[in-house]
C-alpha cells in the first residue's frame, strides 16, 4: 500500500512530517535530510552509497522552502543559500518509522500437536521454478521457524540446489555443503549414531548460522527420528511461569566451545541463552549443553544459573512441545537456527544426511527482495 504525506512543517532546524496512514508522525532535522539527499551527486544512483561529504554540511544548514509535492508522494526541500532542490519519496520517509535492520516478522509459536496437524511445506519442482513458492518457503520459516521441501531428489546436487535457491552456502569448519554418516569425520556427536539432545548449532561461533538445512539421502536404519522444538515457545512459557529463571538466562553469557586438536581448531564464543535486541524483543535462543565450555560464576549466581538451566532443559524435554519426524529421502528441512532447537534419536543401521548452513542476513535479504517484487512493503 502506498503511503502519502499529509503535511510537512518546518520548526526551526527540524521538519515535522505527518502521514495519511494514521501511524505516528516523524520529525527529521534539516541536517539529516541534507545528509540523505537523494540527488545523484549526493547518492550514487546504482550502488545507493553516500557520495556527499557529511562533515562539509553546515551545522546550521537552512531551507528556503519545504513542501508536500506530487499529491503527497514526495517531500520537496529547497536549500539556502544556493537554491538546491532535494526530492524525498514519501515511501522512503515513511519507512524510517520502523527499524531499518529488522525484517517485519509475524511469528506463530507452536507446540508439537498444533504443528504436526499441518506442518509447513512446499514442493521441490515449484520451489525451483516459481518465486512465489520460494517466498512461501521463507515466510513459513519466518512464521513457524521451519519449512519442509517435499519431492527433492536424494542427491547432493539437489541439496545444493535447494540451498542456493535461497542464498549462498556458508562455509564453516565442516565445509560448505556437508554430507555425513556415523563416521566421526569431525569431532562432533552428529557424526555418530548416538542420540543428540535438543540444541542449536554454532554456540561456539560469534555469529551462529541463521538457518540450517537437512536433507536425508539414505535411511536404511531404525530409529533416528528428528525432533524440533520452538525455542521461542519455550521462552514464552519461561517468561510467564519462571520469570526469575528467564532473567538469569537472559543475562548470564554462556561460553560455547568446539575443539579439534588434530585439525588445530579451538572455537569459542559466549552469549546469553536468550538474547534480546535493543528494544527488548527476543532475538535468539542459543543452547547446546554438549558444547558448553567450563566457566565460573560467583557461588550464589552459579546456583541460580543451574536452576534456570534445569528449568529450560525440563521444558525442552516435554514431549508436548516436540514435533517429531523421521526424515526420509525426498524431504528437505530448512529451519531457523536462532529459534528452533533440534534433536535426534539414536539409530541403528546406515543413515546418510546432507545439509548446509545459510547466513541469516542473506535469507532475510532474499525475502525482502521477494516482497518488494510482489509489491509489498518491507
């Protein structure tokens, strides 16, 4: 929907903007407007990078006139002393009322029973040929934290094709595209047939992978069911029923560690289990008890931490919060590694799993572009 400008009022060194959509007004300084001048000599028309020297703008820059133009579709500013004119699109100005870094998110928190009734999924053929299906895939991941792609050929080439339809594959200590069996190729429990408890990946990375993808290439085995848990649902329950424990896990920075001495690798990072943005909204769930590094807290805080961690682990163990699914050849699972915890039952036999990591900003970029192409506001 196109947003129109109702009025623009100059108040000293500031411009007060009122829009017709009923949302809050916006006040911008003249200095800010000059710094964001969209003319080609100030903003490169192709790269959209700033060309103007911000620090050559007079601190007391003034305007000769400001006006709402083009029936509300633009703001026109005429500057002193040279009469230069800058035209700002209303859509651009209206968008400043939202956090420019944040992708508008509509989340549906779920329990196992609610999501199992109708798990989000798209078809492989449609995904590879239709942008609308790619958009549906990413919006399912945004809303539910995951989406399945069905009908995928059980080949490494198809795995990579699905990942690269979204974004480029992230390289890590496991490579880019990874393909493994229980062969202990890497020093990680995933490379065994043992059970793996609920966790997120990359707790030892400063920037944990935003999305993860699994593709089963062979499953001549018994057991090995995958389990997904909505970490934001767990957070919601903790905040309502165990507020003190939630606060502890929102403040204590837990170190994660990955060691592989043979390859000369020792990764370390730390962050709270519940990480929030500057507005106080939950941004990331980060938990892997396998990879938690030794660390020491003052004794009373130490006791509170373990109590809080036990509360979290107890909720993650509740079967009613589990979406259980045995991945078989033909199914790809794409999920938000900053939201969902995943686990795996032990298995006996041969199982071959492929997958990839994707950077969060690249996934969000793809969805932004798809929404713009569909004529939606971002």
